[in-house]
C-alpha cells in the first residue's frame, strides 16, 4: 500500500503553490512513496539500545595545548612593514568614510 496518495501530493502541491500536471502527480506520488518507505526502513533499524551520537566515529581534539610563548615586540613586528603610523601598520584605504 502506498504511504502517500495522489490526492495528498496534489494537496501538497497546492500548499506549495506548485503547478503540476496530472502526469507529474502520478510521478511524484511514486517518488515520494519510495522516499517515505526508505525513511520508514531507517526508523525500523534504529534500536533503543544504541545511544544517539552526533558523529559516526569518535572525534578527538587534534589541537595543541595553549602555551604562552615569547612573541615579537611591537618594534620587531613593525620593523618589516612598508608603512607605519602611530605604532600601527598603515594600509591603503579600501572603503569610503560613509557607512
């Protein structure tokens, strides 16, 4: 027995404001029925003893630990800059003042 009827497909098409032909109603009813049966089969496989998961394999954090290290001083960072103003990198303007 079909999980979705041709009339239900026509109703969904009207709700979605889709113009479908009589032939498309038959086609879509068959296609939607196959989809709904596949979803029902997945529901049958899911067992109560299997915990819900967000991923199929366990994930581990691959990032390194945060460690404070010595870094460049402001003068060292700005030493190689092509243009400096007020102890900052100076770059060309790309936007107008107007916002």
